[in-house]
C-alpha cells in the first residue's frame, strides 16, 4: 500500500490546494492510480512566497550550529524511516527497492554533509591599505530558493536542493515532479519533525509551466535550482533573467563511454551493464554512447549482451528485480522511435528493442551495435534502457565523436594506462569523468555539467556556495 498522504506544505501547514484541483499518481509498474496529487493555486503560490520570505528571515538569524542540529536530526529521521520512504519511492518511480534504499540513505548522508559544511561557511580577512582599516569578506545565504526537481531520482534530486539551501541558511519553495511527490513529502515531514521553523521548507505541486512562471515572476526568490531537461533549463533561465535570479542548472546528458584497447574487459562489462540499466536508463549520467576499441569490440559486445540478457525486469517491489519500468507510456513511445530510427539507418539490434507485454510501462533492455553517426540516438538523449555501440581505432576520431553532442555532463573511460586515462580525461568535454568506475556522485564532490548540460554544481563545497552570496565590509575606526 502507498503509505503517504500527498499534500502541500505552506507556512508549516499541510493542506490541499485551495481550488481543489489534483491529478492522479500512477504506479508505473502496474499502471494503477495510487494517490492524488493536489495542485497549488496562484493564491497558494503567493502564500508560499510570503511564507518562504518570512521563513528565510527566521532561519538566517539562527546560528549555524542551531541549523546544524536541526538538519542532523532530520537526517536521523530519514535514516530511521528508510524502508518506508524507499517503498514509497519505488511505487511512484518504479526503480528496484534496493536502489531506492540506497538513494534514501544517500539523502541522509548528504543532509549531514551540508549540515556540517554549513558550519564552515568561512569568510576571510584581507589586509587593509589604510591605517586602522580592516577588510572583511563575508559569505551570506542568498535568500529564498525556488527549486524544481525531476522524477528520476525522487530522493537525491530533492535533497541536494533542500539540504543545500538549508545548510547555507536559505529557505526554500520546492516543486518536485508530480510523478514522484511522496518522497519529497516524506523528507519535508522529517525536517518539520526535526524542528525546522514554519516557512523554511515549503512544498508545492501543480502544472509545471504554471508554477514556474508564477514563482519566477516574483522578486522574492533570489535563487533558482533545477534538475531537468535542457529545454526546460533554457526556459527557466529566460524567466529567471527578468529579475536576475541566480541559477544552478543540472540538465540532460548523453554520456560517452570510451573502452580502450588495454581495458579490463570483464571489469568494464560488469560496471557498465549495471550503470546503463540502473533506473531503466532514466539517469542523466547514464552511459549511453559506447565507443569500444576495434580490437576488443566483438568480445565486449558478446560479454555485454550475455550479461544484459540475464537482467530480471519487473516490479521494483519484487525480490530479485534488477530493472523496473519507465516512468510513463510517453517514454516508451519516445524510446521506440529512437530504436526504430537507428535500425532503419543500419544499426544492428542485438537485444530487446520493444515494449514488454503486460501491465505497467516496461521496455526491454536493448543493445544496438554499429550505430551510424546520423542515427538520432547518437545525438538525442535516450533516457531509457538502450546502449548504442560504435567501434573506434584512432584516438582523435573517437574524441571528436564523443564530444559531438551539445551535452557535457558525464563521461566514462576504461583503461589500464594512467597516461592514456589522463589524455582521455583532459580531452573529454564533460563536467564529470569516471575512470574504471561509474561512481561519480557523492555528497562531498561537485556534481554538474558543461555546455547544454547546464552550469553550476550541486554537492561539495561548490554546492553550498551556490546558495551563498559574498559581502565585502571595509572598516576604519579612528
């Protein structure tokens, strides 16, 4: 049973939208409605803005150690409720329960990291040029944050914004995806129980375009943080520009994988098969374009296909499930169009390539070999369980193809040579590079892309600084 009541949180009060509008929440593994998601009316959004403005003044005035204590307690509450929250996450997103548990645990970890780092928002003293002068550089919270989180990681997408803002001393209005609201609701309840003052955390849902246009037209939010597509990022950036709001944009990706001639093939296959089909490929850092050296290309494809063919696809709540459904039927159609286009242009379909029969939104794990450059899937982010392969022989040609898309988020390199790894790392046009591994996101390291994958960072010191502004004070006392 879906164990969370979905409501708006405005000024410390949980409630439905004032106009009574809502939409169904669908379990993607079954296609069944499991809850209703209330929509905030324009009046509700105005209340959230005023609430966040008041909440910011209260939260900013608290000491860093007092904010730390509340956030650490919230992290403990998230940990204590891990199993229930993970089941909620799986029912609304579809990913296997083991992945959901790990994501919720990551969220508690990230909350603790931001709580600790908030105590270290150091400024500095700069020697003055005049007698008796003291020059002080202060770091202050930027203000009210308007945050928008995507559905593919209902926990970690939310917590990077929520904990980052609160760790810096900001209040937040969070609009998470209507497909996955319950995880955000559960987290907000944890912060509320931990003692976050009314108005510090506000949670709203609604028609995305209506909510973003209303919030960003207001002068109250000073910061925008988005996890979403590149198209949505461009739209919100244009809206934020009207009032010169600062932005952090964590957008789409189309990650290249470079497997050099000297790679440990068995290790690379194991790592990449797990990473590619995690969350059914609905991951912005998912490896998507595989460039494998021609001397090991056939061997790699054979081993990769054997491993992927053994994946257990099903309801994320079922024991043994390794890959769950797509988020909605629209994603099935989008993936099918890309696969059909690639095959029509000469790609070899080695595995999958079709929707799975039965309830829910399941697509078979799919492998395409010898995919031509002009296939749409080589330039458009698939965001699904499809791996596209090309062989390569020359380094420069491979790098040109790897860097040929507008994106620049994640990339992966497999080689035994430190020199070849470094040469490849420096040549790739990406914000994240994993060498012989795919673990490129931790609470303490910056996460973000370049080019049309966005700008700014979440996590790490850079993630806290994204919610801060700098003030210089020059003092002279006679």
